[in-house]
C-alpha cells in the first residue's frame, strides 16, 4: 500500500487498484477483550457462514471460510514451483 499510495494520481491503473483493494474497508471498534464484529456485508462477501480460518499473510491477517481456504491453499501448493519461478523472473 505504501508504494501504491506513492504512485502518481495520473496512473489510472494505480488508482483503480487502490480503490479495488480499499473500497470495502470500514473502521471497527474493539470491546474490552479486544474482540470486534465483522460487518455483515464483509461476512457475506467472504462467504463466512460456518467455521473460519484466520491466516497471517505478511503484514496483515485474512479471515477465510475454512473450506474455501483449504481448497485455495491446495491449489497454490500444487502450483508452488510455477509461482516461485514466476517471482524469480521478477526479481523476487
């Protein structure tokens, strides 16, 4: 996000991507035990109806429907070598 915020406003793709990543953001309040409610529209968007997974991802956490998360992780684990090669080509 830091790099994205520093990109020129004249770059449409940067503006579009920043909007895409933040348009559903909302402030939440925590109770005295550090808990918060996930807004209904975000629960619906993520399909959170049963068990969830709270996954660390670099500098953030992600909240997933448990079944969807495990399916997603299986797919990227199977493609891990291809992902690594692609990133290496980009210097990452």
